[in-house]
């Protein structure tokens, strides 16, 4: 009986500790900017393009990107697909409040892995690609800082 109880406790401890790391919080920022929507949309597109993203936008105020280009040239796809340790993409929603005020919601999706044969998992966004840093650069482009 004692041996059964010890085995049961050991199995319970192993199963309880076998869970993966907790999922990171979403990297989202929502701000109101003192600028017209068309200028905000232009600033968002310019900042994300300069940051290595391919930007797609529609007429309803949605801006989406593909995965960020980490290196220039033909090796970027291989780096993102297999060897890279992180990849990110951005979604932004631009909503005009009035003629001179715009609401911007920006979310960065970041995935990372530890090694060549690991799988991509959601991870915490590094500071250079974070939503807070992207908002700071957009405000700087709009000269609102």
C-alpha cells in the first residue's frame, strides 16, 4: 500500500510539472492620436515598412503585415522558416474619431523557438518589435512626441 501511494504521488508530481510555459500576454496598445486618420495611416505604413514589414491596407482602416523581414536577400525565407529564433507580424486598426483625432489599436504577434528542430511558439515580444515601441515611432513620425 505504501509503495502504491508513493508511486501515485510521484506520477502526480511529474504530470503536474509537465505543462509548458504560460502563454505570454498579448502585445497590444490602443492610443488616441491628435492627427487626422489619413496622416496616421500614412505614418503607420511608413514606420512598418521601414521596420522590415510588407504592409497591406484596406479602405476600412485595417493595416496588416506579413512576417518581418529579418535580413535582406534570398536567405530571409530560410531564416524565418527554419533557423530564426523569432518572427513577428503586426495588425493595426485606425478609426477616425473626428477631423483631427484618430484612435489607433496596434497588436504585435511574435513567435519564437529555441533551436533548429523546435517548433514555433507564441513568445514575449522583444523591445524593438513591441507594440509600445511601434507606437512611439508612429508618434515620432507624426511629430507628436
